[in-house]
C-alpha cells in the first residue's frame, strides 16, 4: 500500500522530483467519510487544472482532489517539460468528427494554452523555470528532411501560417542551436520549457490557496456515480472527475481503454558555460529530431541536457510497473543521441534515468467528457503530449461542470472516446511491433539515407494521417 512510501521513493521517480526544494512529504490522507460538490481522482496536471479553474470560477464550490501517491507522482512530475502547442492526437480523427475549421481552432487553442500555463505560473508565483523560446525540429538524414518538409506542407494545407511554423535557413538554425549533422530544420514559437515537478507541485499549492482540499496517499478503489470508495473513507460528490490518464487501465473494466506506452528520459550533469557556448543552444528552446523513435530535449534550469524518447518494451503481465521506468537499451540509445547530435556534451556524465507511462488511445486521440445526468467526467489519452492538453482539459471540464457554453466545450475532442484496444496478447503484439519496427526503420534510414517503406505496415495501429 502506498502509505508506506518514503520521500526517497518519490524523489527517485524523476530528475525533477529529485530536485524539488524542501521536503517531499505527503499531504494528509482521507481520514473518514466526506461530502463535496466536486471530487477529482488523480493529482496530475489534468486533475489539478480542473480543480484550479473550478475553484477560481466559483469560490464557494467544495472541491477535493484524491491522489493515490503525491501530486505529480505520475508523468506530470516526470515529463520532458515541453509546454508545447499542437493538438494531442490525429488531425484526421478530429476533422472527421468536427470539421477542419474546428480542428484548426483546436490547434490555436493549444498555442494559447502555452501562454496560459506561463501566465498562471507567474500569477501564482510558481518557480518552474517557464521560458518560452519556441521549439526546433531538426532533420539529420534525407528521410527526416522529407518528413519535416511534408509536415510543413500538411500544416499549410490546414491553414497554419509561417508565423506559427516555418523552415529555418541554416544561419537562423545555427543561431538557435548547433545540432551535429543538421540538414534542415523547422521552428515553431509555440513552446516553452518548464521543470514539470515544480510546476505540478506549485499548482497543487495554488489549488490549496484557493481552498481546494487535496488528500495524498489516498487510493480511490471504486468510482461510481456520486461516490468514491477510497482507502480511509467514502467521498460523496455531485460531480466526479476521473483524471488518472494511463493509470485508468488499472481500474475495473478499463484495462483495454489505453495502451500504456513508456517514454524514458536521461539527464546529464550540469554542463559548464563553455559547453553551452559550443552547443549554441538558446535557453528555453526545446529540440527534437524526426527519427521514427524521435528524441525530445530541453536545457534545464540548472544547465543539464534532459532528453527522452520512446522504445521501451511492453510488459504483457504488468504494463504499468516500476520495472518499466528504466531500460538499458533506451538509455544507451539516448546517450548515443547526446554524443552524436551534441558532441560538445559527449563526455558529460549521465546522472539520472527515469520514465513514465503514456496513455495511448486506439486512435491516438484524446478525449474530454462530462455527462450532465450522472455528473461523471474524465479527460485523458494525450499519447505523450499532455502538458498543454491537460491545461485545456482542466478548463474544459470546469466549464462543463459549471454548465458554461464556452468555446472550449465545442472543441473536437469533447465527447470523443476511441474504441478499446484489442484484447491481449494482441495489444502486446501491437506495441511490440510498433517499437521494433520503428527502431528497425531508423537503423535502415541511418544506414542507407533512404525512406524505410516498411513503416507503412504499422498503419493499422498508428495515428490516422
Ligand atoms: C517521460 C515522459 C516525458 C513526457 N514529456 C512530455 C512533454 O515534454 N510534453 C508533454 O506535453 N507531455 C509529455 N509527456 C506526457 C505528459 O506528461 C502527460 O500527458 C501528462 O502529464 C498527463 O497528466 P495527467 O494529469 O492527465 O496524468 P498523470 O500525470 O498520470 O496523473 C494521474 C494521477 O492519478 C493518480 N492515480 C492513478 N490511479 C489513482 C487512483 N486509483 N486513486 C487516486 N489517484 C490515482 C496517479 O498517481 C497520478 O498522480 C511525457 C510523459 C512521460 C512519461
């Protein structure tokens, strides 16, 4: 049971949790039955943003957040710290549901949300190192150039202009960062860098200042209309919001709702200024490449490179488990990426390695839902792109609970729910095929500089394009 967890256990979950200032002690658990207006399950970004906006909009609402571990225990306290615009999911899925215009509006809402996260961090005094310097996608091979070119063409055809995504000429590119072997790059201004654990823990504090009650080390065992059976008591509430993302698959009847896919990261030791000068990496800029198993990286507030990628194997019997959080092969691949793309940092010591589970819906597209009759709502399925999406989900759930007809409640993911994944071992086979095939495509493309056509075989289990 989680009540035995030590501070060390929590800090070991990520670089960011390890670096939290002060003690990481759990808030009081639920100590008996209680009644609230709104009960939120899970204190990640989605749950906390929901509570935050509910309470900010209607201060007399009684709101409780029930968290099995501590606020930010999940990916919200472990992620790459990219507060990045762009829809979480497939454009096609949303456009088929709501039309291209609504999907472009959704894309713009994600850009605005990057600023909203920064504005709340500033207003609430959350020192999370928020810095908005945009994001660069770099191609180091012919196939990657082709994919980035196609990304820009696709964006243009959807109405995204050059102020929001553009190709960089080599001088501009080198002015932002020197990536070894870069042949081509695109830039979007819609991204900021944060320390996610400081952001999520700061948001929990901000919620409390507004009067939200947060119980940590309080697992919710059963969710039903108006009632949550927890360790320590039963909470009754007119509105129940389930914001447990990938962990939703641990709840009864929800096993196949998402594919819990792990994303893993490493961090270097803090690098001296002379290395940063050689890297030419503008502070706050986030960087990714366009491999199939792409990397995503940020320069941290304490001058490390924190870099992540996918490719961790899926465990059939226990797809969400501490044992999935570290993997020697993925770690070696990420280390090789640092050496190859950022040779000035090749000798840096790797001090941290961690990871967490993403919730991947069958169509890779998120959903936000609230039923006025039952008072039950949820938001999840961000497929690894949830920092901004969770902010939008939180505002949307608040509007839905409060019965407000805002623009947010008409965004294309509202009311969307993908079908379940196929039963095991098919889901296992799908995730294993994704990881193995994408890795093999990257090896082929690195070797030949030709596009790996075999990737098309994955189309039935990848995001619809
Ligand atoms: C390594 C990694 C890197 C990533 N990088 C990025 C990035 O740079 N940018 C980006 O946009 N996204 C990124 N993501 C994804 C992003 O972190 C998530 O999409 C987002 O944090 C999800 O937030 P959430 O609040 O919905 O879920 P979570 O953060 O998973 O929170 C859910 C909470 O529910 C709690 N819970 C679960 N079950 C119960 C229960 N029964 N009772 C009570 N509580 C329960 C959990 O303990 C957890 O705290 C990354 C993810 C990982 C793992």
